[in-house]
């Protein structure tokens, strides 16, 4: 017997499939772009001080 996955169940209940960015905005999480950007504005993976910047030294 076929069991639908969670995305299929939600799509059927809501009538649409929500994008990851849309779900992030609903729950107040940062966008994909924001989660990849250091607090200083550089790309997170390219900033040599990203840990210091993102944790504010904690």
C-alpha cells in the first residue's frame, strides 16, 4: 500500500506546495540567503572571522 510523504499530505491539505523560503518566512527563520551571509556582509564560508562575527565572541 502506498503511503504519501509529508510534503504530499501537506500539499493535499493546503492545496499548494510551499517553497522553503515561504516556510522560513512563516516561522520567522532567516531566508536561505541570510543563513549563508556573515553578520559582516561577506559570504559565511569565505569570512575568516565568521565564528566571532556570528556568535559575537561568545
